[in-house]
C-alpha cells in the first residue's frame, strides 16, 4: 500500500499512451446479465430478432453464434459503462445457452468472454393472464397446461440422466453438463410458489449450480433460498410492484433485503426493455438509495454479477492480473445527475463511445444553436 499517491514517479517515455485522470473516477466494467443485446436490434422488425427458436425445449441453442458485433443498440449501453453482457436467448421453457460477451469486437469470436455460461429454463406459471372471450377484459386464470408443461421438463431431464451419447441428440447433450455439475442452470421465475417448485425440480435431478433469474417475490421465500444458497439475478428494480398489496417501493428495496439476508445478488436486464438497459448503473443507484451502501450497490453490477456468471477471475473488479475492462467517469457512475463517461477500455483497448445518439445530438445542436442564441 502506498500512503501518498503523489509520491509515485514514472518515466513517461516508457509508455506509448498516458491518460491523465486527476480528480476522476475509475470503475470496473458494468455487467448486464440476462439480455438480448447483440441478438435483437429493432423491436418492430422481425428479421432483426435472432434470440428465439421454434419449439418448447431448445437447450442446444447457443446465443454465441448469433451475436452481432455491429449492433447499434450495443453502442448506446457502452456510453453508461456497460461493457460486458450475458447474451441470453428467449422464448420456450428451455430457451438455450447464454454466452458472456465483451461489447466490442470484430466478430463473435473476438467478443467472446465465456462460450457457454449456462442453460436457461423458464419455469411454467401456475397462473396466466388472458383476455376473457365474454367480457373482452384481461383476467388471471389457472394455467391449464401447467402439469403438461412440467411433465415435458421431467421427460427431458430424465432422458438426459440416462443419455450415453448415442445416437446423437443435441438437446440431451446440452442438459448433461447441468446435471453432472459442470454447468449452470439459470431458472427464470418470479412467483414465490413457482420459485420453490422450480428449485426443487432442479435439485431432484442433482443440479448443483442454480441461479435464480427474476425473483420478483424472492423475499417471500428468502429463508428457502438462503438454505439452498441460491444466488439471484434480480430484475424489475424500476418497475411497479407485481401485486397491488405490495409496498410501492418494494422493487427499490428488495436488493437490500436480499443482500441483508445473506444472498448474493446481481441486477439483470431481462425485465427491462432493450432501450432502457443502459440505465443498469442507475438501478444500482436506486438500490443504494433504499438501504445498500454505495460499494455494495456497485458490486450488484460488477463483482457480484461476475461471480454469478463465473467470470470473476477476469473481470468485475480492478485487480492485478484481471482484464483491463474499465471506464473513467467524471462523476458518480451510479447517479444519473453526475455520471459522465469520459473513456472506456475492454481488454485494454480504448473503446469508441461515439454512437447514433451522440451523432443526433451534435447534428441538431448545430442546427438550432444559433436560433437559441
């Protein structure tokens, strides 16, 4: 430890580039789990959606090979310090395998941080919302297909337990690492009863590495989650409560309550529209305003997420030996009032933060500046 950083002396001639950041802040890259960044572009254009396959059980689907390094949406989140993403397929009960990607690269091979981060299972809902044919209004009813849907999952996992590799079956082969302990199972579920059912289902097949994604009602079963030692990628921080009788600020304070109960918590982007996922650091800022200290809130979008995704040996904190995935900020990066990203680096590469939004800003500022004056 150096008591006075002003005593450090370096030889400027020994370096190609020196970045002077006196009075600025350095942060490790923010990490957004559970996102479709890079595999979808325009919501209204179906041809730009590459995140979903047909069928209900697709554990063999890999987000990795669909990742588009030329995505314009990706550039919009980098301007807020989000430089790493867990790119995750959507749709169906088993949607496929996610990959952890740097948000920069010539192609998906260059951008890849982790090839296959885990299989994603969306547990069926006991209740569903649908429009009543009589009244035309939306109503909540029992899911009549619940038993059939869960039985499909049982059939898949039972077959994977006894699968020998012959004949070739990509679905069963993709499930086997989850069962034998070498792969993670990300369970997407929000309701309390379904959280318990889904985790018990996974444990019954010997699944050890489980991550809960969503967890809107996780506090109702927090003792169960603590006993099972299940980490959570919590979402909906800037959402309304799921039930009318919940506290209006329940989503804001849930990260603190989960952390206070002893669980490892990260913040994900799956419940947030793609255009709002650049607000990831401000979700952590809200959690800080509702109970968490600033360092712990910061870890929700850095080190905690890195540990949950299995990449903490390379990213998530500023330590010797880790990748240089970091950014420089003028103010507090968790506060939208002061956050101003001045520069960013991925694996030591200086990243261009200029994108469509900056281009539009400059175009219209130039057009109307003289009129305002």
